[in-house]
């Protein structure tokens, strides 16, 4: 954020601050959302949605093979060595001639276009301007050393079509006010999705007489570290696997008027690269982590473009484990631990067991829970008896997430003290839950009357162990753990039935008698079937159908599938409390429930599809 805005905010000290930006991912590395808005986004409109809404001009993106082999160019901290790229591109007359030839073939008219070409260096920008001028395409080059007046004059000449192209380096990625730009030339490999979208955005604004943005991306043979998936995922919103199919099928589903066309060679280069990323094995991930030399998970994910699921693909994976394999952190010797005042790691095998539970925390998506978990793994955390009621509940939830069988501990303090002995595990927990909150998709709210004391929230995401710990299904004091595999758990201490619903049931894991018909009728209504032994006249059936006289509550938790594509257990979304509407049949009973709060749109889409 510019210093002028900072001074203004410091002076006004606003009680409520609303921020609007077209560049949430900034090239200068400043995280505006984190610094000024606690990392939360109230609403966002991504590129493909803006195109669908006709707010931006459609794009015609052409990926053209330029016959340059970059596989031997040195790779440093997630990018090619600039000096070596400059040597490859500057003075490469064959490549420059292909750029002009392809441009004349794809652009409507080089005499009428207003283009910006993004280059690798000052030398490269001036070389390209010279080549274009020799070819009769009026062009200039600007760079960071170009004074403001000359730069402004160049933009005005482009607007008037006195020139047809400006070649730039380290300029115009953001802050350019020239909506008439109708052609973008990407003349250097750019792995950053942020920079790619910023450069593309220079031409996406609507202007009179401008029907389409032409994008020319010149693609060479890349090193295996280079990732095409980042730019195309940013461009389309696809996941990696969807993207692979889209490249193979030549991008059949794009917003109206837009197209992505890769020539045969470029298509093979991109497809091979994306498939290699999909096959990113452990050794490759270790090398990638080592290349960035980041010890903070958030920083690595931001710079690499990976997501948290690329780290936690199984219970064998952990950020700490990868850092150790990459040589970025080491264990302390007993003497070093004593001298530094840091807690010595206690046991390799025990630490490994704890790290194997880190994937069970990546779903944490509400700030209160994340803050509580972070506090509980801190060295100065209070004893269990000193915590408030909600904090004690969070302590049980964290404890049972790590040890659903109780772990052999006599008390919660014993387990949490043991956990705090592993400094890297505690650090990883704090990092994971922070990322989970930043990535949360739903606005969570309290459960309402009767369950105000329970810190579960509707539309937040939980593992079964957390839910059962929060509802006091199990406790160390009673000698009862939270290991539970059935679809319904009666939690007598809180007079609550927790319904755990897997919407798309795997027939390999469910018998014909347990393939219950559970689905959404509307955002507010949910059809649910009881267990086969339950009849309306049974004690359980009466509790479901006449809760007023029983004083009980019902919470519904749903998930799409039991396991994700990597085999990890999928957590549940809490839909909140429900009221009885009607029922039919028995053994099982088919009951329609009315939610106190309509389910999130994405959950409804999945839950409604089950009924079709």
C-alpha cells in the first residue's frame, strides 16, 4: 500500500475499513489483506467470474512454441537466472522473427494495435523495439530508468496510435491506466500467477471499439521446476487434474468469447509439464522446498504457488519432516538446547507420530479455534483447570484430534505438556491453523439456543473427534475416548445427537443396509434416514421425533466423501441445529429436518446432487 494511504489511515484511525482492489496478490510482496483486514476477504470476483459477468473484455490467448531450450538455464529461488535468459533472448533474431510472424498472423492489424511487450531485461526490451521498428511496427522501449515524462509520452503516443507497441521491463505490471491496450506480448517465462494475471490485466479493461484482448505467450522448453499449471489455473479456475483434461481437450469450457489456443508443440510442452507436476513425488517436493530455502510454511506456499494439500498428502507427510529432509532445520544437541534455552526434542519416533497427525489439522477454519489451539501449544499455556469453559473445550478438541484413544495419558495437562516438548510440532500446528483460517470459505456462526456454551460453529469444518470432544461424548475423567464410527452419536452430557452424514457413500465400504438416503431438498431442508434398527416407537426414534419433551438437540454434519483423492479422511461441515418437519416409514425412519441456518451454497450443490 502506498505511503500516502498509510498516512491517511494512521491519521483517520477508522473504526470500520472497507478495502477494494483489483490486485489482491501484489507484485511488491505486501499482503494488504493481512496487514489491514486480518487476512479475511468478505467477497471476491475472480477473473473467470468477471468475464462471465461481461465486466472485462474477452481474451484470445495464443501459446506459441518459440523453439528456445531453457532446460539448462540456472534456476534460483523459483525463477530462471535473468542474466542467462537475457543472453538467450537478446540478439536471437530467429525468435524475434517468429514473434513478428505469429503476431501478424494472430492480431487483426499490427498498424492498429496498441500492444505492450513484457521483456526479461532492459537490453532485451530495446532489442525488441529495434527489431519491431525495422519490421515497420512503430515501437519504443521503457524501463525503470526512463523518466516519468518520457514514460507518460510513450503511453500517450500508444493511445494515439502514433506507435503500436511499448516494450517494458519491470514496469506496467500494475498501475497502468490505458484501457485501450488490446495486445499483450509475453516474451519471457513468468511462473508467478500474480505477475501473469497483472500483465494480462493491462489489456482486459473495456474501451470503446475494443472487442477482444489478444495475448501472445511465447513458450520454450522449460526446466522441470517451472510450473505452467500456476498461470492456467489462475486463468481458468481449474484444479490441476481438471487443467490436465482441459489442455488435452483444447480448453472447451471458457467464458463466452474467450479462447485459449496452444500450438501443437506448445501444447505438448505444457501438458508434459502439468503431468509432471501432478506426479510431484516426495523427492521432487523436498528439492522444491530446498530451492526456496523458506522455513515458514506460509512463505513457501506463497512463493512456490503450491497449496497446503501439496504438503499434506498423507499421514506420512509434515512440513517439519520436509524441512529436515531439505536440510533447512536440524535437531539441537543437548548442549545447544541447554545454551539456547529451547526445549530439546524428546524422541524421533514419538515426534514422528505427532507429525503424522498434522494433516488432521489443516481443516481448522474459524479464528477462535485457531487462536485457542495456538495458545494451547505455546510454552506459557495455562493449566487445564485454569482455563475458561470454552478454552477447556478447545483443549479437549485438540487433545483428541491428536490422540482419539486418549494416548495413554492420565490427564489433558499430561498430554498437552508432552506435546509442548516438541517445539517444531507446536510451530507447525500454529502455522497450519493460521493458513486454515486465511483459506476459510464460509462465515461461521454460533449454534444458538441450548448450545451457546459449545464452541462449535455452523458452517465451520470439523473432524469427528473434535465434535465428540466438544459435545462431551468422551472424557479422560470418565475413562471414555472419542473413537466412534457410527453415523449417529448420542452425547448425553449435552443432550445432543450428532448426525455424521457422508453424502456420496462408497459401496465398497457400505453394505446395502447402510446406504442411507441423505440429501438436501432445499438450502433449508434436509432429508435424512435413521439407522435400520430405529422405529418411531423406539426410545431413539421418540427422541428424534419429539425432542421438545426430551429436551434434546440435533446437529447435522455433512461431507462429500469419506476420503479425499489422496486417501486422507475428509472433515465434516457443521450445518447446525435442526427442527423436525415430517417423517415417513420405519427401520429406517425417513425424516425431513429444517435447518436453523441455510446451508452454504457449495455444500447445498453437493448435497442436492445426491438426490438426482
